[in-house]
């Protein structure tokens, strides 16, 4: 990328914001257009399932306004990109509008997965992704004193359940696994269960919803364990889906996010980089298998790296080899993760509250429950055991050797004339006469001077020669 180019960023979350920030840090002086489907500027999305839904913070309190003043970005908020044309380098917007780019950063994130059979038409059955979602849940809580229900025992489901207990609302967490956050190991999941029990949050594990019952004031749920719940609001938190529908037909691989090389360039497009939750790339610190990582820190780091690589160009770019990290707070207890526990074949206790995840005899991840100081030491150890591979830049293609252009002499040209065309012309005498008269700037007698034809563009003293008006590309 060069000054004067236009870089379009699709996705106005934290990844899109940090990508724009990095472009300006690297002194990119071209145009940046940031497109977001929400009407709001970027905000701290993890607050949606915490402070916002509890009512301890207002929507205006969770913005990231301290990053915005000096970015010099053209905002296109409340606009959802409908189609991407990588051949013409154009993104299409509603109403037939198109926007060209010299470079594209895609950072559209994920949206919550739908639960089959759930009455999404019921205003009391909600998801938690945006500020507006959180405000809708608050309205349901204010309209009824019945308990809240959350379906899904992942991070968002547990955060929501803890938030409800913080404000004194009864809540039930439903999950099909044997324990909440079981993928982080037995120590973490048992700590989460103990915390929920201590704060009197109800758990309905290894259960699913068998029947939904909508009434005028509440929502009823009949579970597979034969439990009947009556709720003021039901939050669906059963995972997410990459937001890549707008890339259909673009030629990019969007089977699970966007397939990228190790440098975050989309496969098949040297002017498109991918950041955040939708990037599926091989983290060479672990192996060469492309995977997605859905964490706040990864969104920030990948966005900055993708922006830097886009400016450098694919041949000069560097692989993105982070050590993934994530954390959350449940009932004032810190939960932390580092590495990639999902790759593990077994677990081992590394210390009190610290679980190690093992693959092929190698430590690939760690998690901790209420051990923030010890976790710092184990993160450093994991970084030592999983070093980022040395990067060898791709060799620049050798320039083609310059072949000197030798103008043939008149004698050499004459030598190519077949004998039957030889008229006895003295070539050497002609060359001497031509060179002598050319040096003296005197028209030759053999080639009398001709008057220049007059045109509509006759040159005037001091006037520039006319140029053609050639349409410039993007």
C-alpha cells in the first residue's frame, strides 16, 4: 500500500478499530473507510454480558472513544456490506452503492448461533451480542420478577449467570455438558460449579429444552430432565457463527471463517487481509493447520498484525504467531487461559489451580482458576516451550538481466541487403556525410528540410506539449 491509496475496513468492532489505529501508527496517509453494521462506534463488547446487563454501566460508558479522535477515518455506520468482488476490488452496500478499495481488511466477527426450536419471535428470548441486545434483556428483567434463564455453559453463559446473581436475580444455567466450562479442565469447571453453588445460581447440566411455552408475561421451558422453568427472559448463548455471508461468491474459502495463509492474507487475494474471530489461519507456533480463535485479545493483536502486513505487502509480510490468551471474572474470581487447550489429548495438574493441556507429550495450553500470579509464570514457561518459529523471508525474485540495446550502424544494416539489391551505393561515404551534417545541424542535401504540418496543437514559446486525458484507475 502507498500514500494516496484507499483501505476499506469491513467491521467496526475492536478489530476494525485497532486495524485503523495501526495503519495510522505506521504513517499510512491514504484514505481509510471503516464500515460497520451497527449504528454505534466501537465499544467494549465484553461489557454486554456484564456491566451493561446488570445496569451498573450505561451504553455511553462502554465506548472506546479515547481511541477515535486522531484516526482520520471515514465512518460508514449502520451499513452492512452485501457482497465482495475481489476481481474488481469493490465492496457493495445496500441501495446499489459500491465502494472500491486498494486494500481490504475484513473484521466482521461472529454472531450468536440459533437454537433450533427456540421461539425467536418472542421478545423475551434474546441473544447477547450488541448494546441493544443487552438493553432488551434489561427491559425484560424490569418487566417481570421471574427468574432469568441462560442456555449455554460457555463463557458468555457463565458470565450472564454470575451477573444475574450480582444484582440479586434468580437464574438457571442450562447446558448439555457435564459441567460448565468443562473444556478448560476439571479444576476450572469444578471451581465454576462451586462458585455458582456458593452464590445460589441454579445449574441444569446434561439437559436440553424439550418444549417451549410462551404466555402473556413469561416463557416456560420443559427440560429433558423433566424440570419446568418459568422465566422473565431466556438468553441463548450456545456458540457463534462467523459473519462471512457477505463474502459468498467472492472466490474466498469461507467454509469456517475465512481461510488465510500464516500472514493473515486471504487465500487467493493478495490485497485482502483478515482479522479477529473470522480469520482461520495456521499458527506456526503450534502446527500448519488453519484454525479460528475467538477471543478479545486475539482480535486486537490480529487486527494490528493484519494492518501492518497489508502495508508491507504479501512477500515482505511476517507470519502471525501469537500465544493465544483469554481471561474472565466470575464472582470476583479470575479465570485465565493461555495456548490452545482444544488441541490437547490429556491434562495434567501443574500446580494448585493450574491445569496443563498435553498433546504428543508437549504442553500446548494452560488454564487457571483464581491463580493470577502463578499464571504469569506458567504463561512465560509455555512461551518458552512453544517458541515462535524463526521466519525466513521469501526471496525476492531476481530481476531480469538488462540486455543493452546496440543500435546497428548503417553499414551493418546494408550488409543484410541481398546482393541482387546492391546498387553500388557508397555506404561509408554516406555515413561520413550524414554524421558531419548532423553535427552541424544543417539539413542534408539528400534529405531537404520539409515544413512541419500545422495542427490544432501548434506549440507556442514556453507552452507545454498537449497530453492525452487518460482515465486513471483506482
